[in-house]
């Protein structure tokens, strides 16, 4: 009964049971060989097993057979490629035992199983591991790995390893921090702040992003950090941190804020400390003109008016370049007429070629169109025609029938103080460009349809 049961288990098992003699000849093979390798058992009995092994694996098989014959109590486990009946190769894990002293076997017992799927997975894992190592070695962002240990209601975070970029940008190496806590590495104050962020990531159980201040010996100080939790059996066991050095950006932002504050202060001085005495001088000049008749009064009045114009343009230039934070939907046709009326247009005409709707700051856009209309009149004469229309789906244009702007001068027309018209401040087109940039648009000068100047505003999401 026991023998029958043993035979049934062998015959029904998915593993292949094989008996070979000392020279490798197969004396028995179980029926499962058909399911795995495609051979009938009778096809293999009497064959030498080496002939079915991959040539690169035969030495390992021979060594295993020799070892168990020399040391009968030893067990050898080898991985070898075996040729299937259809000619393809199959990875087999074989366990060899010396059973010459067993009269029922009297040979080397080989239990084999197909491990082709496992080998494919191992190959994929090796490929992924190599990609992972390549990524860590070459990515420019700094990456660090933390293990998360739970102790009662508290968490303990320990540095596991750092990538090359982290070591280069901070001057800290994996060897210096491995197994240490943030407070061990950065001290109590900074370490406590770091641990608070790591704890927040664990509790959120999802990626978090933030800016932090972490001074290191390399001079870097400010970082943009993303923490991602790694879950095992429903618990956060690791945190992967990706951090980018933004020290220069923060410095530039602070410098820009300082410059803006200085600019605001300058605008305040111009607006109050200069404009107030200017208005007094203008009023006194008018009174003086009523009291006496002098050839010097007209040049004085014109100079004072000129000063007021410069102050007005300077203030506009200082204030209109700020980023548009509260845009609204605007149909240009509704503000073009108002802007046209605000400019002394004489015999000039305006044509609206398309109905264009955009999102922007209404007050600042009025400055754009009024300055462009004045520019057209200054250069195109009192009978100039101005046309406004749409550029595909990317923006709008304003063009005139004047003499145009020479190609070599187009890069300079937006520079502060640049003017070719007598009496101009040179700030009009500078204001136009600053307002366009504040909206996130591009502005360029090209030839107009009728040869005049054409100002194209692009990178705009038009409302259809």
C-alpha cells in the first residue's frame, strides 16, 4: 500500500522525478516530464542526460554528480537549462541525492521543477535594479531614503542611503548618515523640523511637497522637497525624499522683492514729492501769465507740462509690469473705442478686423492700446489708419499704415527712453512690453499688411 501511494504521488506530482546512473544515463523518469518538457518518459530512458543540457551548464551538472558520489550524504541543488521536445530551452532547478544504497532506486535521484518563470522575473528584476542604480547615479535631483520605525505612538526615522547628487550638493555622504536620525546628523533644532515633516508624510500616507531651509557646508540653504511614503502590509516603512537646491532662486526672489520695494518707494517719491511742487509751479506759471506778458512764459509752461508727462510715464512704467493676478474676460471691441477717444486722433481712422475676446487686466490693456495709437499717430501722421485683428488662435495684432519700423531698429524700440519722435518720453512702447509680459504674453514688431508697423501679441489663450 505504501509503495502504491508513493508511486501515485510521484506520477501525479508536477515535479519531475528522474533516476540516473553514475555516468548520467537516465534509467527512470516520471510521467510529469511530458507536461513540463514535452517528452514521453520512454523517449528519455536510456539517454544520457548531458546531451539534453545546455552546453554552458554541463560542467556544473558533472561537478554536482561527482560531488554526491564522493560524499553520499551531500545534497546538490543546481539550476540548468534543459532542451524541450520542441527545441526550446527550459530552466530547471534540480536537487540531486545519492541513492545507490536504496535497492528500489539504485542510482542518483534527481527531483526537477520548471523555474523558467522565476528566471524571467529575476532577469526583469536585475534589469530594473540596473535602471534604478543608473537613475540614482545620474539624476540631478538629490534623493535620500529613510527607514521608518514605529515605537508606540512615535516614529523613529533613520537615513538609509543617499544618491550621488545629494552627496555632491550637500557634502554629506551615505557613510556619514547611514542608520542615524535627523537630529544625529543636523542637530536638535533642524532635526526636529525635519522629523516633523517626515511625521506629516507618514500620517498623510501620501506624497507631500514643501520648501525648507537646510544649511549645509556646500553653501546650499533652501530646498524644494517631495516626500513619498513606501507602504508594506498597510504600514509606512520607508520614505523616499527628492529635494532640489533652490537657493539661487530664493535669493533672486528676495532680490526682486527688495527691488520692487525700492521701485514702489521711488514711485511714491515721484508721485508725491515731485508732482506736488510741479503742480504748484504750473499753477504759479498760469497766474504769472495773467499778470504779465513775457516770451519766457510759454517755454516755462511747456517744460513743466513735459515734466508732468515724464512723471506720468515713469509711474506707469513702475507699476504696470507687475504680474496680473486678477484677470477678467474682455471683449476688445468694448475698450478699443474708449482708448481711441482718449487719444487725439485728428483725421486718423481705426478698423476692427475681428472680434477678439481675451482674459486680462482691463486698466492695463487700455494703456497698451492708447500707447500704440499714439505711436501710430506720431509716426504715421494725422491721417493714419490703425487696424486691430486676431492672429489665428494665438493672439491679436495692432498695425498701422505708417512708414513702419526698420528691421535693425525693432530690437530697440521697447528699450526705456528710446524714441524717434520729437517730444516723446521714450517710455510708451516700454510700457506696452512690460504690460504684455505681466500677462505672460510675447510681443514683437513685424511688417504690417500695408507696410506700416505691426505689433503682434502671442502666447494668449483666446476665449472663443
